[in-house]
């Protein structure tokens, strides 16, 4: 195995890159006082920003606001909250976003267009803007270089664990760091879902290339994971780059850009995997690898069909190597397929070779599926198309959590 050129930073988070500060606290959106529900990430110097947003036609007010202001030439902060989606709650919801952003801009002495905002939680509930605004001066006062963990806690909903990471690498003699925090436990579906991911980096890069890099990174990670078949109204990925590493600015698609993009994708991949791992009711995480398809598009179609199949997910929940469900899902995807060329393996146990069952490997496959994390390989034919999804099982706990969420 080739050693990666980046280094994983111990206890790394969004404040690991140079010049970033963060804070988080409880303000009263959530009922339990020990539950953080607001967070703030800020840079001491102006940043260029890029983001990706939910494609759901029903978008929350913070999504609509950030989709508009992401085009500003510079940004300074991301304001986040959890416990209330601020979605489909009328003009008051829009006003809540505007008032909160203006209050933070006043506290930071920047313009409102330099602020990005993200919120998550229940839909259709009036947003407690007074409590939220009251917390903003405290969030600003508590900004610190070790506040990343608190910021990560401030955006959690049904998450059981904090999700954060930082990776570093060199461009010439300049160390570049990319840090991230994220939340996401349910409604995680290709084209993102009820997930928020805030990424910071001290690299110097142009806004168009930063936008290009996050779009590709999102497509290859967050858009290739699946917990259930639902899409949220609030999900977004936001990326701030402040240039404090003092590298030669990345202004074209060259070696430096490709290195940056590769590490950015790895940061997103780690966050995506952690989201699925911590999904609502999840007991098994499966990395699904599809190869041999006619082209990458067909490979992705097959992988998406399998990853989101309810029968496949319940198969994982029961640790039952019912490979017929995989074959049926591939066939249902509509891709070019000869069943006689199909190969299916559960980890190292090949159960179907060239369309024929290998009965002796089924007990081994069952043992592999009893692990918490494993890989399933599906070879469709002899083409060069490949795709990878991270997916999970579907359990009764998921039903219980979501049947009483409000």
C-alpha cells in the first residue's frame, strides 16, 4: 500500500488550519441545557468561499441565504445551529436569518455578505430568533483556536459522535492544512441530505478553483453515500480558504491544484464515512465497489441502485448473504448487463462467479457480514467503469428514532 503524502493531525478540527477560530454553546434552541445548539467558525483574515447545497426543491431559509451570499468575493465566518431547520415557517424564518446574520456582522465588524449560515433540525417550527441572537455576542467572545470541538457539537442532532478531522501536506516548503467538522445521521442520500459539513483551509487559491475542487470532492464522497432514500431541505457543504499558509496561490489546474483537491477529497471521504458509520440505527457499514461496467455512469447507476435498495439494506441488517438481492438490484438499474458475467464477493468470499453460485463460500460470507464494517464487490462484466458507495443497513432502531423525531 502506497503511503499517502498527507498527514492526519491528531485531534484535528476546523481550527487546525492557520488563522481560524471557533466556538459553540447551548442557547436554548434545544430543550436540554447540556446539548450544544449553536456554533461559529471565523477567520482572522478574509477568505474565499465555495459551497454545495441541497437540490431539494423545498429549501430552508439558511440555504437560500447562503446560496446567494456564497458568490460574494470574500467571507469571514460560518454561523451554524441545530434543533430547528428554520424551514417552511413563513416570512419570520427569513427574517430570523437576516437578523442573525446582521447581528453577527455587527459583532465581527464585517458586512452581512461575508457571513454564511447553516441550520438543521425540525421543519415547520418557528425559529427562536431572540435566543439565537442573544447567543451571538457570547459566541464571538468565546472564539478560540481550540474551539473546533465545541463548534462540531453545536451542529449535532441525532448524531452519537462528533465528526471532525484535519489533514496536512506540503506545497513546496509551505504546509497546507484542511480541517472539517460535520453532522449527519439520517436522511443521508445521494445528492447529500440532512448533513452539514464545514471545511477550513489555509491554502491560497482562487475562488473559481476552490469552487471546482469542492464540487468534485462532493460528487465523489458525499454524493456517494446512502443511509435511507430521503433528501433533506437543509444540507450544505461550506469551504473557507484564507491563504494564511502563504503558498504560491493556486491559479490554474496544475500539480498543486491536484494535490490540494486530492487531500480535500480525502477529508470529505473521511467525513462521509463517519456520517454513515454514525447513521440512525446503523449497525453495519458497507463499502460497495462496482466494477466492470460499460462506463463510469453505468457503474454509478448500478451502485446507487444497490446501495439504496431496502431489500439489500435489510439483508445487511440480518447478516444474510442473499446475493440474489444484489443481482436483482443491478438488473433493475437498467444498465447493460449479461447475468452470466456477474461476479459478487462479500469481503474475500466470492459467492457468485460468472453468474454461478459458489455454495461453499456462503458460510464464510455470512461470517464476514457479521462484522461491523466490510466490503462487497460486484463485477458486472469486462468494462472499465467503476464506482464506489458507502452504505449501511436498515434496522428497527432507525424506524423507532424517526417515528418519534418530533
